């Protein structure tokens, strides 16, 4: 099953649209600047719609079924979020309109800032970052500038545990800082001795993913934070795993100084096949003035005593990290979600996310090796490898799950687990759905011994068979080139 | 419970399998002093109540689609064909993750491959990535690409003062820890003057065309001049992709990087986001490129298909040595742009671009004919131009919005970014502005003159 490229559907002279007629007198075009050819496809509207409909049918999505990608929090995306974000008074606003004409939008941004501060235990919040990794970059730049502004010029190092997201070291490097990796101990916590050996007055801060990518809550969290603070460093919390903590613990209360949220994970906004996301960053009191600008402030207008909302740039801001004020369309969706759930709904969200993960873990442990076998948080990691079926790998298990009509877990991450399968069911999956997934994993474990080729050859019934990724990397074809010009 | 399907009986059964008595026991690793905080949040609402509240909030703002709007400055009001939002709203696209499992993500992968191809064709470049967050971050990534291509040896970048001020600010933010010298912003912006700054240390020169004032820069020969001064200096050009429906693309002038804000390609205004950073470069730089790339390959039976590729550049493998930290990008927005470009196609894009050009020129001529207003733009322009006004732009905008017979959303006050441009307004005209709207704006501006002469200032 494959679909032609839109270029291959092109017929010269067709168009999918009819622009309006010109209703003003003609001005001569600057002929020396005009382009000679524009090789875009020419298709009718119906051909275009069918093309994209057929493409859509080659995708598996969250609305098809369980999508337990560890670290990605693929929870159900409520449809009311979409209805809210489509309202004309949101979609039609120009970001540079006069503040007085966009009060409805600024109100939502202000409220979401306040709600996220409350949920995370922070004193300040920016909604500007566009995604999780963008929030990380923002956070590292804030920590760096804070240290510089208090005269700690020698601080050039960020400590990153090996159980952290790969974006943490990458974000650090982009900020011009040095990365020092801290190993994990045998229980999956940050190795305290290793941490202590690296603490010095060169440390800007520590980037901690907690719960970490093993799905484990660090048992020494408070001690780690205290150690880093004692040496003058700050602690960054990677909030990608916040779904485990909603209403359970506020990271700011535990002493986390900076944290990004992923609205497209924890707060149910759709991932869009790779974005748009949104990565708000919360900070403790001493960092509020370093936030990227602008943030929304509430003022009481003198005339009528109604709250009035303005955009304000913090005094020691690191500067804006993108155009305008953030992914407003995503912000509306997250706001809607929090309004639907309230405090109790958020807490029950985290509880059931953790319930589903632990339940699934118990259903498959023994059959799958669990390298760090403790109570997990919203996700857990098993080894996708069996000693008595050495030729079967995590990738084969993942591909076999596709044959059974569900999405595989994250595989080969985190790097510290051999043949990792990282599973995050999320709270929106029912017990039946989790049971079904467990049964498939158990069945595949049997197949791995009895008919390993079934796994190695999988998937068998997806739109395409296993792809030749080596060829794609060795002989990259990154765009369509018409046959006659190859 | 909203969005949590578990019944009480199921919960008990699941807790028993886990071997704990209560939900709270699941959280025993969490420091007891911090466990179960009381969150002060508004009470939950039903879907009906939430939508009622949001409808009120939606109505509390002035929708730029319902008023004659002449505001641009980096975000533009264009017609979005109905098919765009219809298709990107489909669950199969909207609720999928980044396509890590290619066998069940061919829809997303092929759509991005088509998007990359369309961006290459539009910009005249050879390789495009799967997107950056927006035009400003794409500009910052151009700097990072240029500097890292030199292995951090060339640490000077030159930026025209007429690159969108937000792009320039984000370049400063992104590179604050990299020890770069950023030159050019204090110049007149004349290309000849910028080229003179190129030296041995220069990683890149960034210009924008149409620039922030709407003018088309004269890119002919620029790449050769830059490369003559330092053959390793990259020329990066930010552009408005819609203008490329009409004008020679930067790629044809020898640019090394072409990027910018993709919002004009079928994305609504949405109060500033989500938008789309499009980004294209030369074949020889494909391994320095940041962000996701989709490549064509075959499956084990030889059938054509698509995968994420060249991922050894990326952070999940390279960690701190990655070309960038990008993970989530603007997938759905790239899809929207691809649908937009395919819907309009070769002829439609040119027609829409020409409408923008013609209407902007008509508006400029009419405004220039007014006694108290004059158009300062002398170079060819696309859909924006600069007007010298008899009063601060903020005062005129206030009159257009509140002092005229109906709401008009005026232009951008250039003094915000360029202190020597007092009383100057950047006006944007697109295909959405009918002749009637333009004539109304001209009447209103004439009305502003009359209002001043009659002493309306005392208000």
C-alpha cells in the first residue's frame, strides 16, 4: 500500500483554488526581479483531499488505540480542546494588536501562567518556549545568566545524570556550557558519591529528570537538591514526566529552581505528528526577573477597576526565545484541559497514570526482565531481550506489536538499559486496554522462542514492511526530483 | 471522572495486582512532607460551562478577521483555504507522535517529505528540514549552523538592521553563551556597507528580503561579493515565502541558507503561534543541518517509503555533540504549509502573491497622495511599506481604532524598534484587504488630518 507523491498527481493547468479578482488598478511589476519558474504541483481540490486522506490512513494515531511511548505521555487529546482553540476570537488575533483589543487572549495566558505556577510550585512562569527542548534551553540560559549576574563568572558546568533526556546535554551545549555526566546507582537513582565528587564552584546547576527516564522517582531527591544548592548551584527539573506528579508533589516545594512543562504531554494537547508543542518554564523567586519576555501581568485599570492584562518584559531577561508570546493555540488547549479537570481531576490523572504503569509492569514482570524493579511512576523500562531467544531484539518486539494493531513502546532509550522498552500507558487507557497490551506482550514473548522469525520479519500487515534505514542515511534522498531531471 | 475510565472495582483489582492497599502507597518514594499538596485551582467545569466561558473570552477581543486590518510586521492575515484546517484536524495526523515507527507513520513521513520538497522548490535550495519553531528561531539556527560549520573558529556574524527585530533578538538570546561578535545592526543597512564588514572571522551574513520594512533587497551579486571577501562565509537570507510566488528566490542568487516565517503559507494568525520556521540550505551542508529530516528509501520488499534519517546529527544519539537540541518541531504546521502550497499550486501561488503586490501598491499610491502622509519606501516592495505620518503612529492607530466611524486595525509603529523612525508606520496589505477597505483606510487617514486641523488634539 503506497501513495503517489503530490508532484506525481500534478497535471499542468490545474489548480485547487481560485483567488479573488483583482479590484485595484494595475501597477507594473519589477520584471527584473520576477522568478522564471515555480515548479509547484498542480492538482485539483478533490485530488488533493483524496491524497491527504489516503496519507492519513497510512498513519497510526492515538485515536486509533494505545500509544504507550515512554517519555512522550500520549494521553487522549480531548476534543473540547480543539473546539476551544478554534474560536474566532483566538484564531483571528494578530499578535501585534493593541493590548486593549486582545484582553480575552491575555486573560487566558495570565490564568495559565498562574495555574502552572500553582501546579509546579513556582514564583514565575513564561509561556513562550515552543517545545520541551526549547524550554530546557530557556532554563539553562536563565541559570547561566543568574550565575553571571551575581558575579560567579567561573561557573561553566552543568551536571546531567545519564538517565536524563538526550535533549538535556544538547541544550547545555547550545548554551555554551560544559556537560558533566553523572552515573546512576544500582537502584536507578543519581549516584550520590559521583555527584558529590563533581560539586564545586564551577557548577551552574544540575539538570534532573525526575521521575527519571527509568520511570523512577529519585529516593534521594531532597538530598541531591540540598547538595547542589550548598555549592551555589541551581537545580533544573525536566518536567517532561510531570504527568506522574500532578497534584502529588510540587517540584518547586522540593527546591527545584527551574522546570519546563510539556503542554503537549502532560496537558493533553495533540502532538501533531511532531509538533507544535509548548514548553512553559517555571522558576523560583530569585529567577523571576530572568525569564524570557514578555510575560503577562495583571493590572487593575484606574478607570473601571476591572483587571487589565499587559505584556511585560522582566528586568534581567535572557531575551525572547521566539517570536511573539508562545504557542497561543496550544496554550488555549491546555487552559481548557485544566478548567475541565480542576485540582482533583489533575491529582486523579497522576494517580491513574501511575496505577496503569505499575499494573502493566506487574502483569509482564518475570516474563520481561525489569532491571530496576521498584514501584514505578507513570512509566517503566524493561529489557526487550530474552536469554533463551538471543536473536530477538527490542526492535523485533516493537515491530511485532504493530502487527497486533497497537503502537510499540519507546525502544533503545534510555541508553543505560540494554535493549530498552520504555512503556508509558497514561491514565486515559482503561484496564481493558492495558490488559490487552499486557497479553500481547506476553504472547510475543512466547513467539520469540517458538517462531522468532515472526518477530524478526515483522511487521507483516502494516502499510509498508521494515524500512531500509541504512540506505536512507547512506544515499540520502531528501526531496522529490522529477524523473526527467535526475 | 473526566478522561479517566477506571471504575472503583477496577481500581481495587489493579491495586491488588500491584500489591498495594491504596493509591497513596504508589507514591511512597515521594518525600512525605511534600506529598499531596492542596492545589488552589478553580473548580472543574462541565464541557458546556468551559465552552461558554471560552466563547465569552473569544468575544472579548477584536478579531482581526472582522475588522479592516493593516498590521503585518512578521505575521500576516491571509486567506486559508478550507481544505487546510479540514485535513490538519484529522486525528490520524493531529494525534500521532513524531514518526519514530516508520511502518505506521508513512502518512506523516510522506507529507513531511513533500513539505521539504515544496520548500526546496519555493526557495531554490537543495535541502530543507522538517521545520523549526518559527522564523526567529530559524534565523538563530542559521547562525548556529554557520558557526558550527566553522567548528567554532569563525565567531563573527553580521546581521542587517532590517532583519526582523524579533529574529535579531532571538539570535542574541540563543548565542549569549557562545562568545560571538554580532556586527551590522548599527549600520545603515545598505548591503554594500554590510558586505564591507565581512572578514576572515565572519561565519555568516544575514539579510532579509523582503526586509522588515517590506522592501526587496537587491540580492543580485551579493553572494559573490560575500564569498569574494571570505569564501567560507555563509550568506543566509530570511524571506517571506509567499513573496516567492512572484519573485526570484534567494537560492537563485546563491544564498547558502534560506529561512523565515512560514505563517503566510496557510496558517492563521492565532495571536502569534503556533507558526512555522522553514529552513533550507545547500546539499553540502546537509550534515550540519539541525532538526528532523525525512528521507526516501525502500522497505524490505523494495516498496518506496520514507523514514527519519541522518539522525546521527541528533541529540538522542549525539547528546552534547548534536547539531541542535530540537526534538518536537512544528509537524502539523509544516503539513498545513504543504497543503497550502499544493492547493494553490504553481499558478495560484503566483496569483495570490501578485494580489498582495498590487493591493499594497494601490494602497501606497493612495496614501502617498494625502497631504499629511507620505510613503518613504522607494525600493520595490511586496506587501508592506513605510509611511511618514504627521503624528506618532500610536496616535494614528488609536484614532483608526476608536476615533473613526468603525474599527480599523492600523499598522506597526516602527519607532518601537527604530528610535530614529519617529512618526513612521509600517502598513501591510494582503489579498484579504478589499479595495473598499483600502479606500476606507485612506479616508480615515484623511479624517485624521481633518481631526487635527479642527483641534481634535484636546481630546
